[in-house]
């Protein structure tokens, strides 16, 4: 079965419990296929956690969920070494981060010290516990949810951590009354608040890794498209309203997610539309606006939109 057909089955399975914008499901799948960390940012009650849990189950991957709270410690995520008196030695007790998918629920409710415990894992796929470095299993990625920082009891994520999220997605409210009614009808059918326990895996971990390898090794990116990505990122970085713009990691993120989208659409090469589709989701959260413009309501999306308008689109594929 081809990657596009398998992906359609995955999207269909997730859609059976997540009644909402299917574009969000596709973007989340694209990110997972390149081991990308995803941050779902939106108001409470919009299905962010439901979507993350549904994905973990449908992909056939091991997953752990951590509810972030103000008293959560780094050791609660990473693990620690415990002295075993009967053995006369320290034994490593692994934390929930030793999994394939870590669901970090309401990540911005934990203080910065605890948030920073994820930095090494999110970028290097390894953790260091009391001086010992341990590799994480493949695949590994973080799916995190957060409420807007204006909510009481939340801590803004530092720029270094935001930069490690491949995408920042907004779930959004149901778009129509009919969508809202569909959610209510689905709840009556499920007879439970969390239907993800009834989901069965569509694929296994071996198939998922094969899909990842195909995207990494077999999806072609021409030099004009790479130049388009580089110029787009530089235009966002050089905007007069920007204090700190997307780093090279942002360009790499856009490259990887564009390759994943090409594969999902049945192509083995990237086109500019793949890049444009994810430009806002991959770059907006990597832009820090100067205070004087931030007070005027300018956001990262405004900078990325201007960069898209000012960056010439390549016309031909090499």
C-alpha cells in the first residue's frame, strides 16, 4: 500500500473521533512523519488533547501523557536514579519521556525549569540524567497543548523551546453550527467523554518508520525550492519590525514539513505550494516582534505574510 493511501486511512481514523478541521489532522500527520514536535495552542475545551491522544493510538506507537502543573519537577518527566540498598547500587528509574509520543498537556502550566527538561529530548532525541546520556527510541516526538498565556497560572514558553516545535497549530472553534451539532451527536453515540480508548491502530511502528524513511530518502527538493525557503526565512528575519527572526532551524523545519506534505499528496518532489502551505505554522512562532510594534498588535503571522508577498516564487523545477 502506498504512503498516500495509508495516510488517508490514518486521517479517516482520527476523524472518527476528532470532529473538526481536517486540515489540522493532515498537518499533524505531516509533522509526525518527520519526527516533528507539535504545539497546539488554543482556548480550553477545543479538543487539543483529544486530537493528540487519537493520533498516538492510530499510529500504533507507545505514548505517555504528562499533565503539566506548577509543582511538576524535571525528574517527573525524565526519571532519576534511585539507591537500591539490597543491591548496593543506584538504579535508573525511567520517566514517561521514554516513549514514542509524549503528550505534554498544558505545557505552559509548569515553570521554566521543568519546561527546559524537554529541550534536549525535543532536539537531540536523547536525555541526560545525572551525567548519563541515554538515547530515546525511534520514533520520538512531543505533542504539546497550551492555553493562551493570558490565562491565570500559565508561564510563557521561552523562545528556545518554541523554536524546537516544528509547527504551532491552532485548533479553533467549530466553523459552522452543523459542525457543532456533529460534535454533540458524536458524544451521544460514544456514551463517554473520551472515545480514543476505542480506537485501533491503523499501522504498526515498523510501517511508520518505513514511511518516515521514504520521506527522508526519496522525496526530492530542487535547488530553486531550497532557495525559495532560504529567501522566505531571510525576508522574515530582516523585517524591520522583528527583534529576532527564524533561525536556520526554522528553514530546516520548513524543508522537512514540505517534503512530508509532498508525500501525503502522492508526489516524490516538493513544489512551492508545499512550502507556502506550512509557512505560517512553521515560522510564525519563531518570530519575536520588537516591543513598539508588539504594542500595536503586530504578530509573527503578519511578518510571515509580508515575507510571502515579497519572496519570488520559482516557476520551474530543476
